[in-house]
C-alpha cells in the first residue's frame, strides 16, 4: 500500500517567497522605467561613458573633483559642447541628465516652462544649506513665482543698465591690479578667488552701495 506524504511550507519559507516576489516586482518595474526613459532620450547626442555601470559619473563628478590638481577646468564640458552641440545626454548610474548650453533651451527650462522642470531635491537641499537659506534658488511652483515677483523690480532692464558701469569698473580693477601683474611676472593665480572677490565687490556696490575694498573693516 503506497503512502503519499505532504509537506506544508513553513512560515519562513512563505516569507522568503513573498519577499523575493516583491523584490522581483520592484526591480522589474524599475528596469522597465529605465528602459522606457532610455528609449525617450535615445536621439540626444551622448559621449561614450568611461564606465558601463556608473555611466558618466567618473567623467563629470570624478573629473570635477580633480580640476584643482589637473588644471583643466571646466573639462570635459567644453570638449563635449564642441563635439556634440548644445544638448548633451549623460547617464549617472540609472539616472539621465541632459546638459543644455543653448540660451533658448536654458530659458525654456528655467523661466518659460519652469513648472514642468522641478528642481532636484538633493540640489535644493544643497542650495538651501549653502546659499542664504531657503529662497528663490531652491523653491518650485507658486512659491518660486512669489519669490520672483518680489525680486523682479530689482532686475528690470533699466535697473540692470544702471549696474553696467559697476560691472565694467570692477572687472577692470581686477584685470589691472591682479591679472596684469600675474601676466607680467608669470605668477599662478587662482581665478576662483579672483571671481569671488569681484562678485562680492559688485554685490556690495550694486546692492548696498557699499565698497568692500575701500572699507578696511570689511576685510
């Protein structure tokens, strides 16, 4: 007489099965989304990535980390723009990034249709922490429109024209006092410091009527 034995799956085995099914579902959905996005951006010119897994991370973020040592700022973006034009597709692991250098495209993304291009949350957090707290640069939607409305009177065409003389005078000051001397002596100059100094002086004069260079307490 034959005997048939039945084994009921344990609770642990059932849990493992459910977890594996959920993981496969999530991974499959993520993979389909990635493939669909890849299909949508397939016509945008893209340089060959240095890593199959990381994409262009080593070419962009990795290269930027070595700018000070290599002295090739802002590569590879200049070379890419010359080779591929004003719209360049980069892949950072499973995320796609499109770099625009065309002024009309930048205006479309940042101004004309800004609501359709929300800012990256990581970038928003960085700007909030590093640039004067929460404000215009790290806001979206109606809140961003409110900040722009508050600041628009400061950036009318007539107001900007009144700042041109300040821009010119401070740029010439930097060229005459720092860059010309460095050029004649062959001295190495950190342009990041020069640009920061010029920007600060322009902000002081244009925004507050205050000359940081002339006031010893500002140093």
